[in-house]
């Protein structure tokens, strides 16, 4: 059976039409505000979207996804397919041809050796690579010649577009990072804060959780791009202040992640200085349940590890009751309006992978109470349930954000109604998503009982996104707390099906298996409690041209094409 792989179609070609620039740097400075400030420029050491956005201005993958989900070549000269010989007939390897003449920002040539090294860097088991799922099933990566890379898989790979596809898996320079392999990875501050890249900009200064300054990459392959001579990325504050700085005051050109109530956005847009642009991809606001014990009574290094199961969240009746008590429609109404929709799915798209999973859409307080009654959780004198001396009392954490705090308040109230005591905790977003192995407040370390956040996958293949929840990807001290399986979910059957996914060729069959994996995480185990399928939304000044919000890749995917327009 010959597969059809994504190619550049007419619509995609229009999206990629050349953008005329007078000359590189002619439009002066570009100002972006990231109210969740990036803490590193190395996306391999962070699962945070804010780091993805920042690093994508500098580091590039072999290929990316456009706003319509279609693949396009970046550091590669073409997308490999069966037809052009790039994908082997047995589906066990993919060969990438690299662009000629590409240079790193330090003037040295970009070669296949850099790609091979980048794979070795992420696949080192002691390095705690946050993007390891991108390399699921990869057996080896080798340089055929300076401009050709062959990626071989342990089994036939029906969709080979994962490793080095999308801004989550860029190529890093071997010469800069070769002393930063394995356990040394997080210690290489200079490299992690100022990576040498092939993208349109280069880092000139990095202040963690504060400000990053960039200048146009003098070696960028298109001599007329980028239009901006410099870029300042300011961190801190909150979503409202960030949106206001673009839509009302005009102080900034672009504000990422304007996660605000619809009426607030409308009021700001009335000033006439900009608009919020949104695109739906795969972003789901959700609650992760910690299946391990986060108690501070445990020694440091043992909290939230698989050695210590959670004292009550291991009871599926409790997890299911928490989900049943939530009114998702109300959350959408107060938080997102038309930019969101209630969901029970961790993977909401593409359509072939989206499960017909609607059980959670109707709030059922009484049903949740009955479920807990049947499971032996009795209501105490203070209204909180207990069983065998264990109270249903949990810590619920998320990042500082007005919409998320509204969600926390409502969900706390609903959980109180079913007899669950809830303490709320908020963490500065720069810390929460920062990935600092020494911090107790990162979403990976998960020193709480439940936590809420959102992220997404790139392109049209959710398989690596689902593969994040295999047993071996739980964060812990042995992997620098950088594992991707934050719920510490572990089911051998799930792992078996993830491995099986790599052997399935038929797209419909892959979609059905993806639905099954999604339901195991949500409908069957409630390790993940999905809330809202939300669009990616950011504020864009009316003075910016060629901005195309992308729900399937970095929002800065085409920042090289951005221009300053007449006011």
C-alpha cells in the first residue's frame, strides 16, 4: 500500500508566497511581549510553549507546519515522500536532503553532522530531553553526506514526520553543544541562553524570566530578511497588561497568549490599535491528576515519584467524580466564548483522531456524590469526605492567569459540593513552565495533587503527543525532572499500544488506535481531565504585516516575513 503524505498544495503555496522586503533590517525594531517570560532558549530543556516561541526565532527544524497543517521544508530542501524516494518502501527510514549554503549565525556551515548530533543530544537517556517523544521509534540517525541525513526506525513508521519536524525539535549546532550531552545539558548556561541558530534572528542578550534581545541574523539565507533589524521579547506581567500594551497603548507590536474573557478583549480592541488573532490547532486546557504522592512529608527526591502512589487519587472513583462535577460549558462561557468549546478529549484534532467522547460534557454533581458514596467515601461533620482516616483534601495548582484563576474558583466550589476540600495555589507562569530542576514549583515536578495548564502538538500526527504518557517518561530526579508524563500514568497496555502504533500503516486504523489511547488517558483512567478545546490567541498591532497565527507550530513560524506597515 502506498501512502499519501502531506505535500505543498495550492492553498499552502499561497501561504508561502514570497514576501517582498526592501532590505534586511529596514523596518527597525520589533517588540513582542511574553507575559509568561521564557526561562531558556533551549526547547529541549523545556516543555513550555513560551520557550518554544522564543527559541523558534533562532533555531529551526528540518520542516514545519503551516497554519493549515501542511508541511513545508525549512532546513530541508524538500519534504521526503515515497514518490521522491525520501521515504523507504519498507517505511523503516526517511532520508532528508538539506538546503545548500545554509550557515549558522556565526558564519560556519550547517551540515548533516549537526542533525545527527541533535538527535544524540535529545536521545541521551541521562539528559532529560523534554522532546524525547519526538524521537519515538528512532533507531539511529546518520549522515549520508554533508547534505543528506537518514533517520532509521526500529519498525516501519507510517508517519515519519516527527523527529526534526516542527519547532519543538529543532537542529542545534554540534560545535556549540557537543560538551553539553547527557547530565551536563542543564549546566551549559551560555549555550542554553544563547544558542547559535540558522533562523532569522540571533540572541544578543538573555535575562532569564525577563528580557531577551535579538538582532537580525547576518547569515540568514534570504538576504532581504528579516525586515526587522532587532527584536525585543519582554517577559512578565499578566495577560491583561500584555494585551493592553498592544491593543490600547501601542507600546508593543505583538502580545502572545491573550488568554482573557471575551468581553475584556472586545473592550480593548475598541481602541483601534490592533486585533486579537486566533487559530484552532490541538490546544486543550486540562487538569492533570497526580497519581503519585506529592506530600512534603516525603524526603526531597521522593515526592511525586512512582515509588510512592498517591494516597487517594489512585482511586478511580475519586478521579471520575472530580471530572463529573465540572460544568465545562460554563467554563467556556466565562473564559473563551467563541474561541473555545467544551471537550472530553486530550487529542481534539485532527478529526480522524478525535474520539466521540462526550460523557463529561454534562455536569453531574449528584452522580459524582453517588459514585463517591459507593466507593466508601463518607461525608464527615465538616462536609469533607473521608475513608480509612484519609480525607479528600487536595492542592490544586496552576499558573497565574485571570481566566485560570476564575476556573480554579469555580472548580473548587463544585468539588466542595461533592465533599472534596480544595486548596488553591498559583505560580508565576515563568516559574511554572520554566523547567528549572531546582524549583519546587514547575509543572513537571508537580508538587501538588492536581494541576491545570494547556499545551499542544505540532502538525497532523498526534502519535508522539500520546506517546508522552508511556511509563518511562515520568519526570523524576534521574532525568532532571524533564520527563513528559506529568501525571505519572503507567499502564503496560498503553505502552503496548503506543508501540503498536508504529507498526500501523492505514491512516484510518491509526486514527482509531489514537482514539483508544486518548480514551485510556481520559475516559477510562481520568489521569487527564480535559476542560476546554481552545484556540491559540494573540494580540497583533495594526502596524504589523504578514502575521499568520499558527495553531500547528510556533506562532513565530514566519517571523522572517513580518513587516512594518503604514499606521
